[in-house]
């Protein structure tokens, strides 16, 4: 579905990604992990065609992505932006409805099916209590959920997320993760998420891709990828800290969800 | 908006569907109908009132006679018909055309530049048009093209040349496209303003004519001006409306718009060109009228939300009605500049609305 073939990306001559080979198949759930500045967000931008590789190729369903019109890409890839600024007062439901733009009739606008998809996304992410509010007045975490709902409304076969949980409290972090798992299980949506939290990544994602200094270091199950040596070498922390912190997490998951 | 939003139960999809886009479509229709009624009122009053008052009945009868060939018994003097048909009607219609054009262009510029302070003149259109008009006044050539004065033609060309220059220059350098566009607009505008000051300094006795153009007004409006402006404004505004989707996509920023399937670079170039064409057509016939293009889009957004498919037509109606009424007021007050009227009526109204509405910039 998504194939990266020897992708190298450079900003102002400085390579940020080097020779990345990566394949993401339909219905997979993949977390991109790695330290700050490793190139995870750039990798996401390369997958969506926002940055063009200096060498190598990104293919979407077999076609090089730069040959596809943006309207067609938007029906296959939904992207949850990290944050976004709104210039005008905009209600939560109006922001979520923007996810339907790729499906709307360009002349007539939203149809009943689009409105139904917007309403379903609002319910699925649990934003019913925020309807009618100006999205600019919400907390950072609430805005993150609104943007997540927008991408859910977009209903593309692949959902890409850049740090979807940074501003969320523990309950909503777990809630967002369970939503991703549900989208993956029930709708068959492939999920590709950049995550910092190694515990969340290994609990909810069967496949981890570890990036460091622009290179793909490891690709596999959490147990295969997060070895003691890698935690020490790549993240620069004593692995025992991560190991001791991890047992705390399952307790948190038992917290009842909204 | 109401207390019902504090709903404790998990809303079912049907309920959400009814409330999604919480502003009901009926409200849009109601505002649209109200706007059209205001437009009709402005048309009749604008034709009836003036130094010579004409009874609304006669006004309607003359319009019915000339427009539809209806003969309702000619009870008016021929000069009344001249005043209605040749002087006041084209003037009112020109004011409406310019008002609609400025409001649509303002909506488009605010959406494209993602800046609530943008107005139709943000990319140098105003200074370009002003310099063009001043040059037309200063050069010793007098010509009329299809009843269309040199001053209008030069203003139109100046406005378009200014935007084109700003757009070309803004694509050089490493700034983000939006910042670069705004800063280039400011720099080029300042340079053109210097040229305008020089032209005014050199103009001698013609200074008043340049000044009259800068203040804006419809006292010279006739069928020729309307015939030149209306097709450009209508065509440009219609094409902008057809691309309303790109304005919606840009609400969340350029990157988000790309992810929503908008080819941002191409759409921005097309929309900037269309909005500039509409602005140039408007300023060429009316001179520089501020406020309408800045404020009308905001008023409409406060009522119906930011969706461009709703905002654009309502802004066109609102801008047309506002400027027609403002021109009527200007006329009744003894031909004072219409820009003064739009600012004096509009600014306090707008300020009071802003005070009642939460404003902010960040999402």
C-alpha cells in the first residue's frame, strides 16, 4: 500500500532521512519511534508527499506519490496534524466536517452522507459535549481530539498521526490508543503513528519502526525492537528505568474510559 | 450557543447530525432573504431620494416601464425619467456592484492569507490604483474609451500591475509564502504611495481631482462604468464561489489543506488573481472605499460561521446593501465622500459586535 524505496530527504543540504526502505501494508498498525530530531516527522511528511525525497521513491498503491493529484491522495491518506491555527471562530463540528472536503461535491458541497460521517466521527471520538464550542477556545488536548475526529471523518484507508497524544491526559491517551486499535480492527484502517511514549507504543502497536539520526535502525515487534542495548544506545537512558516504569502502565489501562 | 449544549448524556448520531453545523440552514436563508429585501429597499430609496425627491410609486413605475415595458400610465415628467434612469439607477447599481465585489474580494483575501485583518487592498491594489489614477490626471492626455475615462482605465491597470508585482516579488526568498506575500505587499505599497505623493505634488490644479479619487465615490457613475465593472465583478465573484472549497480547506492552514486534497499553490495563485481582478474592477469605478471589504466578511462569519460557501454569497449581498445605503447617506448629506460614511456608520457597529464576541487567533 505504502512503499518507501531508498528514500533520502535533505533540508538545505543536510540529510534528515537516509536510505529508508519501508513497506506498510493495508490494515497494519505501525508506530514510528525514536529520539527527538531522529527524522520521524520527516518520514511522515515524505509518506504524505509534503517533502520530496532527494533520492528514492515513495509509492502509494504502486504509483509514485508525486504523480497523484492531492485530491486523490486525500481520499487514501488521512493525516492528523500536530496542531493547527484557525484564523476565524470555528465550531468544533465545522472543524470535524472539514475532513469531508475530499469527498464533497466541489460545487454542491456537503451531502447527507458527509454530514452522517461527520456526526459518526464526533461520536466515535467522544466530542458530543463540545458541539457548538469555538474550537479556538478549547484546551490543547481537546483540540487534539477535534483534529483526530476530523481525520476519522475523512475515512481514508490509511491514518497517519504525528504525536497524537502529547497534550492528552492519561485517560484520553489510552482512549485515543483504543480508538486507533478499534479503527484498525473494525474498519481495517492502517495506522501509522509517530509516538514518543515507548510504553504506549509497545502496548498498542504490534509493529514498531525505530528511527535514529535519519536511519531506520530496527523494524519488528516491540520485543524485537526495544532491546536493552537499543534503549541505551538510541535513547541514551538506562534500560532499567524503562523496564521499571512499564509495569505501571497496565494499571492505568484499567481506568474506566469515557 | 444555548444551554442545551451542556448535554450530559452521550449524544446519539441522529441528534448530533441535527446539531452538526449548529447554525441551521434556515438562518442562512433568513439572512439571505433579509439581505435581498435590504437590497431592494436600497435600490428604491437610492433612486427616489436626492436633491430632487421622486415618489417611490413613480420610481417603481419608471423602473417597471423601462425594464419590462409595463405601461402603468405615464404620470411623470420626462426629466424625472432622466434622473431616475440615467443618473440615479446606474449610480445605485454601481455602488451595489462595487460593494459586492469588495466584500467578496475581502472574504477571499482573508481566507487565502488566513488573516482576519486582510482587506481587498492588502496586496497593493489600492496604492496601484491610486497611482494609476494620479498619473492619468497628471499626464496631458485626455481620452475616453467607450465613455470610460482615462482615470478609470489607469486605475484598473495600476491595481493589477501592483498585485502582479507583489506576487512575483513575494516568491523570491526563504520566508513562508504568506508572510512573504504580506510583507512584499506592504513594501510595494509604500513605494507606490511615494509615487502617488510625488504625482500629487506635481499635479498643481489637478490635485483636487486626484484627491476625489482617493476618497472614493459614485458621483460620476453611469451606465458605462457599470457596464465595465459589473461583468468583471460578477465573473470573478462567481469563479471564487465555485472554488469556495479551497478557502474552507485553508481554514486549518496550508499543510492541513494539502492533506484535505487542496492543491494549495495552484489554488492560491488562481484565487489571488480572481480576487485582485474583482478588486481592480471595483476600485477603477469607485476610487478607494475602505471598510466594506474588511468588515462585511467578518459580520457574515459571526452570523453563519466560516464556511465559504455560505459566507461568499451573503457577503456579496451585505456589501452591496451596505454600500448602496452608504452612498445614499453620502448623497443626502451633500455629496460627502462615501468612504467617510462607511467608516462612520460601520466602525462603531463593528466595534460593538467585536466587544460582544470572543476573539482570539490561535487554535
